[in-house]
C-alpha cells in the first residue's frame, strides 16, 4: 500500500504543479498562453482569450484531481477504484488527447514528452493498484 500512497502523492503533486501553472494564465495573465503555446494558426487577442476560456475547465479539473489525489494518499485503501478512474483519464484525456493535438499540428516534441509521462503514470498506477488489491484480498479473503 505504501507504493500506492506515494503514487497518489507524487502524481497528485505533479498535477498540483500543472494546475498552478495553468491557473497563472487562466486567472492572472491570459496573454501568457499566447507566449507559451506554439499555436499552429494565426492568433489575435480574441483567439487567445477564447483559448483561455476553453482551457479553464481543464485547469480547474486538474486542480480538483490534484487535491483529491493528495487527500486520498492518507487512506489509499479506501480509494482503489479511483486509481482505475485516474488511469482511464490519463489514457483518454492524456495520451489520446495529446495524439489528437499532435495530429492537429501542435508541437510534437512537447506532446510526446507528455505522452511518456502519461504512460509512466498509467503503468505505475496499474501495477501499484493491483498490488494494493492483492494486499486487501489477502487480509479480507472473500
């Protein structure tokens, strides 16, 4: 269970860092998004603002996921099912979305790095939750 505890903490901390970075341009400095992103199309102030508005649900979502994961790290046995949800989110909202954005013309190198991070989170999450489930089954045989 200790591995899963640390998985929740490390991944939750990573998500918190991403959330804070995203909150900076969503809430404080929207023009930073235009400087940070290599858009594959011409941009204006209005298109940057539309992007930031569309991006804001993602920023708040990862803040919610981060705080949940850090909270769940105090009692990971209670949240084994949440690990599977987080793994699915990493696959669909992480890997598949990054592939989609590469296909749409966004920076391939940056998104390939994030795909590698998503895959590492997925693999470690699956390994650690399976170990935790086996520990729980050994203590509480059905």
